[in-house]
C-alpha cells in the first residue's frame, strides 16, 4: 500500500462510497495555506 | 497533520482501510457552513448517511489518531443502537491503545453499551471501578461516579 492517504475531495462521491462500502467518512477541514 | 500524523504508515493503513477519507478546505462552502467550521484542523467522523458522530478540533498526533477514530466509529454504532459493532471498536481501542487519551471515554462507553445491550447494570459499576483505578482524574470517572452504587 502506498504510504499516503488517498483523499476524496467531494462529499457526494464520499457519501456514495461510504454507503456502498459500509464505512464511515473521515472528514478533514484543513487550511491549505 | 501533513508533516507528522498523516504520513505515519499505521495511520495511513487504518484510515484507508476503515474510512472514506474526505478532505476539504476550511472555507469551502456549503460544507463549512453546514458543519460550522471555526478552526483548523476540524476532524469529523460521519456515519455512512453523512450524519456527524464525532468531532475533534485541533492537532492530533499519530499516536492518538487511530484510537480517536475507533472511538468515533464506536460512538456512531452506539448512537445507532448497534452495540456489538460499537463494542468491537471500543475493545480494540482498549486492547491496542490503553494509554491513549480516548481510553477513559472508551471504558465509559463500553459499560453503557454492555448495559444497553443486556439491561444488566453490572457493567456500569465495572466501568466506574476500572475508571477509578486506571484514570482517577478523568472527566469520565466523574461522569461514572453514580454507578458506584449499583449492586
């Protein structure tokens, strides 16, 4: 596994995956600087 | 987070394997308004229907990230009355991360889950006794204080 988190950037896509895969969403509001 | 926590191999493995990671800028509307974001980082566990179940504001170290997520996912299952699923996450947290700052809340939640699942109040008292012994200064020990009276 690549040693890097592969982030979704769109809530709609994340929700669709969460429902399909039965997982929780880990949502990070960050400061891109 | 980018310098220390997220590059950690165990953190990557846990997040990729157990969650759908979603990252958005703190000022991205409408999400920032919906979740009332005031500071960064704000880290939220959402259930598969998108409902907020757990929130952390501020930096989280690599050592605390996995137990915090286990607690958040456990709380989510608890709030949806899926007690055995909740207990799986809580027991993993307590077994693998007993010294984490999430552990005392996990002990409290374990007692409550066991009570809700069986209606046997004994686990509530056991939770208090364990909290008193292992985390005497914890907020969760204070919250469990009434359970000392359970026989």
